[in-house]
């Protein structure tokens, strides 16, 4: 006979070692017996868990399964050790991952630098090939920039971060240089890389330039302190947002009672109507029952009808589910948990925050180590360095005396002292240099004598020649030379060559440091990725040597004087007078420069000027808006349209990318702003509602910049008169320079450059800044991280020439296209709490809102999605018709208005150049024609 099969519960109990209760026993006695144990071993704890799962009602409500914190010390220590090991493993994995990412990025950068150095040497003629080459470099540098930014943000080794930061800034600057090259080549601000992205197998989203997180991380405390001060000043002056309170009008008691009575009577009326409806329905049902009471109820027919209804309903639901699965499989619909944040992402965010804390800790330890290691080196190695330097310099004295017969002149501190002589040279190399210099002096003397003899012979020969013959020969030679120069320059003009880069050298330096130091470095000993003391010692030895050298130079100068007095009996010659004169001249020049840049507020502090500007409303608080909130979609047909000679309208993401390149990256990094192609001013032109002001606030938010408002409406009545205007601009730009980065915003900038000021706006004096603005732009230097941003919705009302002179870059902000509208509707509805279901056709909304701007869409969504409507979504889903009714009261941007913006942009300098390039005209000839026309106009005016 086989073994008796046990029930599953008994088998599980036997496996766990729990005795089966008797007939009279219950789960309560077993559970309480386990719970009353003083010590919890593995077996008893598992038994307790099993009883709590299978007999949940057998335990009191306060019973809690014992956790590791309630275990004995030995068990708790084991669990803590396990947790710490897991944390260490995660940290080790993340450190290894980011180190690997850095190594891969450096390899990609190394190969790209090699390719670029080869292409820079080869001049090209084909414009299409040149653009493809530049665009490929640009795209690859963007990929490297994205990876490096991620690595720099997460890597915790302080010395690695210094090198990565250097390379990151250089890559950022190189991207800006390549962008400038493409603009000069194509004569347009917008470029399309559809075909190149297809060849490189990249998505357009991978072209999005990230904003480095260190822009805000490194000065987070400064920004918070500044915002606190600004809010305090606004609150004290009564200009803050919190100070604006709605006025409550007092109502008489009788009127208040009337309002309450009306509301109560309305409530009672609604309840009465509901009761009456219920009574009517009851009576109707009773009447129907009486009429149908004579008929005999057929049970089978009723059951059949119920089955039909149920089967139809069940099949409909099943079909819907299958259809949904099919759409998800085809990629037409997102998966069910697509919009929910996964647990892995939450864990990754938590780890990144922990890594940032470790970064700060390691940076502080590294700064402390810089001081302590230097002090230790000064005590241990300082005396030896001093002795070696003195011996080296004395040896140089003796060798010079033996070779030349006199002691050498000691270099001054301004020249660099003995460091010039012994810069990476041994004493023997210095002696060889002295001998070589003596030989060169002798050779130069001989050459001078030979030249003098030749000149005498040539003069005698020229006298013998006939004068007419010599004149004809010289004229022929000049003509031949001019022809050769003209041909050479024409060939050079035809051949395009990439302009030299400022950042390539920095990238190559950083790459070579990486190869020498970090590429094959064994870091198995440095598990926590803390600082490397040996690298600090190498750097600090050099610093210490330069400090000790200054002291040694003073001692050795005195020793050299004593030697000269003792051996040669020489005295030190007095300083020449000519040098003093030169020094005076320099001081005079400095004084002249100081007169030009007068400080009108010498006796005032920056804090007082800052407060004054806030109180006057010229320094305003920027809205917390990220650039990623400027939603849009890429233009996927840009290259195809240009191939057919159709100029496409830029997409919203193209505009966003330009704002990043021209506004955010240079303002965020001082190193990039100093060396990259300088952009002092931007003009955002487009119809109202396309997000121009939002982009201005986004620049300030992403870089932590101050926002100054110099709009014509804002400066009306402030700082009156010519002297007042000068004072205002001086104070604004002084505070902007001191607290840089800063953005100076001029809203409705067409008013500053009006062709004719309207009669209603003459009192405002809108053209106050017209003459002063170009002067202020000239005073801005590469060190000044100040950007002037103008916004306009009617640029055609302004004088074109002065407007284009004031604004270096003009960006046309268009109304959103279909793809951008689709994304906008979807994102804005979801951000305001709306749920998108099958009943809401987003594509239909995007189609019928052609011509409507982002501002219109946001306004409509806010009107429709009230609190009451959001609560009703569970039983009443959103439909497109609800949004359409709100759109009917708004005026869209018509095609004629968009065409007027296109026509205006075609008249700007960049638009003219682009049009001439497309038609095949010569830009230089057009410039000459323009100059001649201007001269003719001036002569007519004079007559």
C-alpha cells in the first residue's frame, strides 16, 4: 500500500515543524504559545508568521510580527551588516558604471578630435559637403556633451570632477562655435539634420541640448539668499504678490439675509422637485404593473432576455479589451502603466540625491586636504627644496663666471626671477644655452658686416644702370605681383576653411591628462572614490617650490651683490630714467581711461542700489518656469522642404534649442562666455501668446540670473531727464555686472524704435532708450555675463535699421504646428488634472485649433477644467466639444499675420543674406549698392 496522502495544510505544517493541533485545540493556543516566547529563533519566527497568515483572527489586534530591530543584538548586527553590504554593492556598481561611461565618452571625444584635426587642414569648396561635415561634428559633440554632463553630475571623485568640468566647458564652447559656423555658412539661425540623423541612427530627441545642473547647484545658497532679500524688500514696499488682496465690499444686514433666504429657498425647491420626481416614477411603475398584471409571467423568456443582454455586454467589453491590447501591441496606444513612475526610477532618483550628498562631503574633505598636505610638505620637504635651489643657483654663478669672465645679472621679480633660467632645465642645460647664445652673437655680428659690404656693391651697380630702363622694369614687376595676389585671393575666397577654435586646445589638453593619469589608473584601493593624496602632493610641491623660490631669489640676489663686491669690486648700477618715464606714461593712460568710465554712485553700496531698483520696479522677481515647460515637437520635414527651395517655419523645439545655445549656456558658464562667440542681445519676435515672456523667465530660472525690466511702459516717469536716464542705466548695469549673470528685458521693444509715436503714447516717451541702448551694448565685455533680451509682437512698427543694430540675434517665434499642438493639448490637460480617455479626441482638437497659440490653449484648459469638472471625470469623461465651445470666443493668429512676420524677417540683415544666397546673388555687390544708394540719398538731402 502507498503512503497516505496528507492535506496541503498538514504537509506545510510538517515541513515547517509545527505540531498539528488536537480536536479540542484551536489556532489560538498555538499562536499565543509562539507569541509568548521570549527568544525568537528562525524556526519560531517562521511558525509565528505562518499562524498569523492562516489564523488571522486567533491573535489580538495589537500583535505585531517582530522585526529585525526587535531581534537580539547578534541578529540585528547581522542584518545591519547585510544592509551595509548591499548599500556598498550599489555604490560600487554605480561608481563603476559612471567611470565606464566617462571612459567611453573620452574615447569618443578622442576619435572626434582626430577627425576634426584632419578636416581642419583640408580646405573644401562644396557647400553641401561642408554643411554635412559641420552638422556631423555638431551632433557628435552634442552626444558627448550629454554624456559628460550626466557623468559630471553623478561622479563623486573630486579630482576627476575638476578634469571633467574643464572638458565639459570646452565641449560646450565648441558646440557654440560650430553653431556659429553653420549660421555663417547657411545664413539662417535654424538648421535641419533629418538625413544626417537617419544615417547616424539617432532620434531627434537626442539632439536636445541639456542644461548642466551645476549652473544652479554651485550657487544654490546664493540664489536662495537673494530671493529671500528680494521678497523681503517687496513685502516691505508693498509690491509683493502676497500684498495684493482682494477688497471685500461690506453688505448691509438686510441684503445679506435676503441672499441667504434665496439660497435656502433654491435648495428646498431642488429637494421638492426631486421628491416629486420619485413620487411620479412610483405612480408610473404602479400603473404599468396594473396594466401588465393580467399577463402571465414567462420565466424562461425573462431568463433568455437577461442572458442576451449579459452576453452582449460581456462580448462588448471583451472586444474593447482585445482592441486595446492590439493598439498597445501596434504602438498606437501607450501601455497601462506608461505614465506612472516605476519603482526603479524612484530608486535611481533616491540614489542620485545620496550621491550628491557624497559629492559635497568629498569636496569638503578635498579642500581640507589641500591645506593640510601643503603644510606637511612645507615641514618635511621645504628645507631640502630650499637647499637644492640655492645650490643650483650658486652653480650657475660659478659656471657663468668661468665661461664669460663675469657674474650674470640676476632676473627681476617682474620677469619671474630664477624660474626663467631653470624652467624645466638642469644646470648643464643652462650652461649649454649660455654657450649657444655666445655663438649666435658672434654669427649675427659677421652677418651684419657682410650685409653692409653687399649694400655698398649694389648701390654702385644701380648708379650704372639707365634710369628709364629701371622704372619700366619696376612697373612691370608691380603689375605681375598685383595679378598674382588677385588670383591667389580669388582662389582663397572660393576655398572654405574652418576658422580656428579657441576650445580645441583645452579639449586636447584635457584628453591628454586623461590618457596620462586616469585611463589605466588602478583604483582598486579607492573604493569610496575619495581624493588621491599623491596627486595633491605633486601639485602642491610645485606651488611650494615657487613660494620658496621667491624667498631664495631675495637671498641669492644679496649673495650675488656680495660676490661682485668681493671679486670684481662692482657696485650695482642705478635704474635707468627711461623706464620711469615709461611707467609714468602708463599711469597717465590709466587715468584717462578712468575719466571715460565715471562711477556715478561711488559713495553707495550695491545693497542700497539693489534695494532702490527693486522699489522702483526695475528689478523684478522672475517666475519659476523651466525651459522644459516650453512644450513642442520637432520639425521632421525641414530638410525635405529646403531641398525643394521652400523655407520651412521653425518648430517650437527649434526655438527652444536656440534659447539654450544663445541664452542659457553662455550665461551659465563664465569660461564659455569669455571665449565663445559673444551674443550680447536677443530679439524674440512673434504674435502674442506664443511664449516670448515665458522664455525670458526660463532663461533666468535655468541660470539663476537677475531680471531687470526696462520696458517702455515700466520706465515711464522714473528717473526723468537726460541725467536721470544716464543714472538709471548706470545703476542697472552696475548691479547687473556685480550680481551676474543678469538678463535685461525690454518688453514691447518696437516702442523703443517706433517709426512714428502714436498720439496716445507720447506722454510715455517710449523712445528714451533708442540712443542709449547701442552705447550700453558697446560697453559690455566678454567678462560681463549680461544678456539683453527684447520681445515684440509688432516688429513692423519699428525702424528696421536701428532695431537690427541693437539686437545681434533675431529669433522668429512661430505659432505651433499640428505636431506641437497635439503635444500641447495632451500635456496641458494632464498637468491641470485632466484624464485623457477614448472619448476625448486630442488629434481632433489639434486639427481644429490651427492658428491658435499656446496661450489660447492654456486659457481654454483652465476655463474648462474647474474643480467641479475634475470631480465629475470618473462618471463623465472629457470630450472635445467642451473645449471647442470656449475656443469660439477667441481670435486666432491668421495666415496673413504669420506672412507679415515672414516678410518682415526677410528684410532683416540675416533674411536678406539668406534670400540672396538662395537666388545666387553676390552679397558683397549688394552691400556696395546699398552704400551707394545711401550716399545718393544723403547728397539729395544736402541739395
